[in-house]
C-alpha cells in the first residue's frame, strides 16, 4: 500500500467509527471477559465508545501470542526490526491529523498539543529507538591475561589469555502499562525500545484514553510488523493491568502512572522477581531567583504550570520566588495567566488548554481547590472574561462553563498563595491547572523547600548566575533539572524520578538496558 491510501484508511473523527477491540496475534477480538466500560469525551461528557474490560483470560491469550512471536522477532537482525519501526513511524506521520483529532476528543488536550507533541513524538519515539538499535550493535569486549591452574617447568603459573564480551539479548514478553495524560506518546515511549531490543509485548493503555492505541493497532498491521509482536488489551487497572503485572510469563513490566498504583505493582511483582521500571508522580518545584530573566521565567512558568491542563508529570506545581521580587512576580504572573491561558474548546487554535481528562479527575482537582479555600489560603482563578468571552460562568471552586460545551470538565487556571509548606496543596500531587507560589530568602532555603516532598521528578531553576545554577541543580533531589528552560528533551538523556517518583530510568541507552539482559561471557 502507498502512504496515500494508508492515510485514507483512518477515518476523520466520527464517533460511530470508534470500535475498540483487543489486538492479539495480529487480529482484533471482543474480550473473553465480555465486560465493557463507557469511554467519554471530556469536552462534552458524552459517551464516545465502549472499551473492553479485559480479564485474566484475555491477558493470557495475548501473552501466549506474544510468546509465540518472540523467537522469530528476537532473532531478527536489529536492522530488520528497525526497518519495520521506521515504516511504522512514516505511517503514523501520514495519519497525524486523524490521530490527533481522536486524541483530542478522547483526552481533552488541545489539537495543537495532539498534533505537534503527542502524535508527532509518537513517530519520533519509533524512529529514535530504531536509529539507536541500528547504531549500537556492538558491545564492550575485554582481553585479559591471567594465571592459569597449570604450572610451568620453572614453577610459575602458566599465563592464559581470555576474551570477555557482553551478550545483550531480549528478555521475552514485556508488560507495558501507560497513563491517560500523554496517551499514545507514553505508550509508544515503551513499545519502541521494547520491540527495538527484540522483545514482544502485551500493552494496556489507560481506560480513559484508549482510542489512539486502537488506531495504532491498525498502523502496526499496515507496517507489516509480524503478528504477536505488539498486542494491546484494553481495560481497567485492577482487572487488565493487574493480570499483566501478575502473569507468570511476563518477566518485565514497564509502568507509568501514579505513585499509589506503582506501590501496588511493586508489591505484586516483587515475589515474582520481575524487572520493574516505574515512572510515577511528581510535585515539581520551580525556583525563581531575583537575578533571573523575569519575563522569560514568568512566561515559561505559566506554560510549565498549565500546559495540557497541568496534566503532565513534568508540570511545575510549586513555585518558590525570592522574597525581594515576590510581590512583583505574583502580580505579573497572574496577569500573564489571565492574558494567555485561554481555556475552552480544545479544537480551537486559540485555546491554551481544554477540559480535564475525566469526571473523577475533575472532582479530585476541585476537592483540592475547596480544601485550599477552607484552609483560608488566597485562591485566585485567573480568568479575564474580556480575554475569554466564551467563558459563561466561573463556579465558587473554579469550575468553568464554556459556551457550547456546558457539560465539559473545564477548570480555571488557579493560583494559590499565602499557604504553608506542609499544606496538602504543596505536598500532594494535584495533577491539574493549580499552582502554588511561596517566597524564600536564601539559596539554602530554596533547596530545602524544593526537596521537602516525597517526590523527586523534575525541577526548574531560574537565575543568570551560572555558578548558582550548577550549585542549586546539583543539590535538588530530582531526576531532571531544567535551568532557564522547561521540557527541553533529549531522548538519549536518562529520564526518571527519584524517591516516590519512581524506580529506574528511560531514554536511549537506559531504556535498552531495561529491555535487555546483559550476559558476561568469557572465553578462556
Ligand atoms: P494510574 O496509576 O491511575 O494509572 C496508570 C495506568 O495503570 C493505567 O493504565 C491504569 O489502568 C493502570 N493501573 C491502575 N491500577 C493498576 C493495577 N493495580 N495494576 C496494574 N495497572 C494498574 O495513573 P493515571 O491517573 O492514569 O496517570 C496519572 C499519573 O501518572 C500521575 O501521578 C502522573 O504524575 C503519572 N505520570 C508519571 C509520568 C512519569 O514519567 N513519571 C508520566 C506521566 C504520568
């Protein structure tokens, strides 16, 4: 098939055409469990489709097909696997528009994000790991001289010569479980290194955002990836997800999601000695020093707090600002939010962010706002109806009524000040459009406050002093630190959280390390 007719295979967004079935061994199946759940459009609260809630029998079937495909797939030369992945990436690019539209309908993120981040970077993920595996085929070898057990005529040990090398091989069937905030992007961030390294997989996207994973199954088929290499089962965490984590023939699990779920998974997998990669929650600080480029710090920190409804694990949710500029910063920050963060229809190009992903999540975020109000903090819903005239009403807790989308889960960008470090607002992951701002005095204070949380995923530091940037960055306990920028990603750099933000790292070599077993072989 040519790319042109491949691209016409995917429909324009039309809810009648969304039929979600499990993809197992290259075919589509109704769930053996015969259970289904409703999937809603967060902009309208309307049911857009049903998804299977797969049970242990579905996961078992998918695992056996993945096992069957493993010997041939893992035996392919990496260059051959890379060819399939490049083809898939090209097909994804050709279908960007249709997939982006569905991602937005399913998740609520803006079409701009879906096109330029989620779907575009899904293709990039496949290309990145295809390139990586093509160009990293060789491994370390060492030559050694060593005394053997033999003794020469003059009584000295005979010297032997040995060659050691690392044999890196695929592990088997991997379980890949992903969340709803960057649905296809995060799923592909796991599938790509997994299959590049020669594994096969059983994947489960979030039950809230399954549509683009279903579309991916069609593209995988079109790319000619052998049946059974990628299997996708749909359903809830407790049923489908747990069946993957506890399946005896799945020796490694890569999971991205919440810290509490990560704890369950770690507890379930530990007695089975599974390899685990856990990318979990965050409560990311931004440290704003008084010598920074204030305009840039404000502009970027507005984006880092509110992009994608604040539903990115890397979003900044705690801003600490040096006291000498605190009042000025807060006033300018709020003004910038009012002027630029336009909330509404995610398909409108002017919209900065859309609805929250689901009703339960919307209610969770709202409960934090109510808590902040009850605690007497200053809670400011930064919406200016002259800038955003399509917003018809703002509730007491910041829920928005958006013209034509009255039932959507929209929330105002919320800035909270006058609160303490031990507040739940500062300590717990809210994962919505809510940011707190607090003052600090010295560099030491800033570092202490940044580290005073159970999480350690990402941070930002703003200063013109290069020495300070390096000093502070090196003392913040978080897997990623961005200085005078945010979300600048090099896919070869290690990505992962410290403390309750996770175990293990992903990206380039680090992902391939996880998805391979490394064996030392010595030839004496
Ligand atoms: P979640 O933990 O509720 O769900 C994530 C996935 O796990 C879903 O597919 C879900 O169905 C599944 N799941 C739930 N319970 C399970 C169980 N018992 N066994 C197996 N699977 C189970 O997370 P979410 O609400 O979908 O996503 C938001 C969270 O993800 C936030 O905490 C966010 O910080 C985190 N996140 C982290 C990163 C990162 O890279 N560190 C990236 C994105 C999101």
